[in-house]
């Protein structure tokens, strides 16, 4: 079953992401010192996913963690794009 997504882990990661975004904002997930080119910090994304894994009580399946990191990354990219469009870029 290589294409099975752990929905519990994904939903818990989204909750954790929304909490961090509410507390620290989108800039928390950007790498510092990148100039005009904004890049996401993979360590911060992994931090959110690991927090979700601990909360959900799930095992450390590497495939599920990788897919969940992708889900969180896509959500952050969508939010960055919305922010850039609303700012006029």
C-alpha cells in the first residue's frame, strides 16, 4: 500500500500548522536572509509534522511523514501565493 495517506496525521498536522500560523505568522516558515526570493524552511515544516505525529500517537512511518510534509508544504505555498497576490506581486 505505497499510496495510502494517513488522514489522521494530515489533519493533526493541519491543526498544528494553523496554530503556529496564528501565533507566529507565515514568516516563521521562511528561511532567513534569502533576500527577495522567499524559500520555505524544511526544518520548520518537519517540526510541525513531528509535533502532529506526537499528538496523534501514530508510529513513525517514513512514507506517511513524507506525504504529510508535502501536504503542509503545499498549504504553505498556497498561503504564500495568496499573500503575494494580495500584496500586488
